[in-house]
């Protein structure tokens, strides 16, 4: 079962199945997530596509109806919100005709909503054993001098890469509030890598990675929504860590709902650079793109593939250490 945001393992093993017998508010999102799981592994099964949409529609209708009636928060409504986060995390990865690839902003907004709900009903939900990631303490990481030599070398390479990235976009010359947004995101990226090399468990790291944009201040998500190249490049460095954590379908997805491999393993466009970096990336870069590359760039994060070349990301910066967390 998923390493669920804001719900203990018992919720997946016992609570959600039990409550689904008594409440469609829980039953429909559970069935939607199950259909999504089956469709991930059986993409040719059209019946799973129909089932996914049917149960998702019912979930949204029931969820909105409960909220519009002003009903007090129930455990069922709380779990419905959590299940919807998992569904939209993967569903947003599905490519649509004539639509460019987007980040899972709907899932981010639902995660924000979970934080709001928890703040309003903290005592009630706390008694039931639930928590929200915003109120969790981050795991302690190992000090750098206690890491292995290879881990220290790789971590230093990552730090140098991110420093180069920040310098390339002249972060120091931007307004103070914008600087603070980028610096917080940078520190978050570095924390995730330090946690990775410290041996923090894959279960915990997966959860931290998926909520990273929501842990940062709202201004960072605003930059992501405006397709800011630097904001997206920072997020990409966090997402690529999923490669080293083993496969988990509710995070990594698969088939039409694949999260990481589409973005990082597909062939990137060739670029000729004049050595300078301009705000207008499109005009500064001469592209040689075939049909496959054009299709690729329509699925990626807009300017993100171009940023990869401008900041010269090297594959060795993303190497996975010998041990697995």
C-alpha cells in the first residue's frame, strides 16, 4: 500500500477498507486509485480507463457535496482528500492531446488543503492517529564528516552544480523576496540529498520528495506555475532522487502515468550555445530537433530541457551511491 501522506499504515491496511463498506466518500476514491493502479500495469485495458474516470467523477461529486453542505470534518472526508492527492499525483502525468506537460499542481493544491484541514481539526485528527506533513519534523541528517568519502565527493559535486545554477541565473541580483524563495528551495534540494546520503529510509524520502514544493513558501509554487526555469530546474533535482529509492507505483507511476523516466531518460534536444545566458532562452539557443524531440519537449516542463543545457547538468551529479537507503 502507499506510503501515504498524512495517514499511518493502519489507515491503508484496515481503516480505509472498513470505512469503504459504509461510506461512498471513501469507497469511490479507493476504487479510483485501484483502477489507476491496474491501468498503470494494463494500459491496453480500456475498461480500467472507464472505471478510473467513473469512480473519480463520483469521488469529486461526493467530496464537493459534503464540503458545500458545510458538514463537520469526518474521518471519511479526510481520507477522501488524501486518496485524491495520490490519484492526482499520477493522473496529472498522463499526456493529453495538444496539451503540454505540466507539474501536478492539482495534487499540490490538495496537499495544501490537507494542511488547512489539519490545522482546523488538529485535535480531532490527532486523536485518530493522523498528522500532516507540515507539522512533522524533518529527519536529522548525518554531518558531512561522518559520510563516506564517495558520498562526500558526490554531495560536493551536487552542491557545486546548484551553486553554478544559482549564479547562472544571477539570483544575487534579484529582489530580496525573490532571492529568499530561491534560497529556500535550494536549501530544500540540498537537504534532500544530504538525507539521501545519510541513509534516511526510502519510505520517508519518497514522502518528503512529493511534498517538497508545498513545504516551500507559496512564492515558489507561483514560480513553478509560471514555468520559471530556475524553479523547475531545482525541483527536477529533487524528483530525480526517486531513481535511487526503488520503484513504488504510487510515487513513480508507470506507463501513461510515469513520473520520472519520461523526464530524465528521453533523448534531449541538441543545442549550440554562445556561452552566454539570457532571459530569453529561446532566442539564445539554436535547436536541432527531429519529430521525436519535438514530441518530447511538448511533454516536458516547457523550458526545462533548455535549462538542462544552459547550466550544463552532468549525469555524474545524479549518480546513485553504492548503498540504497
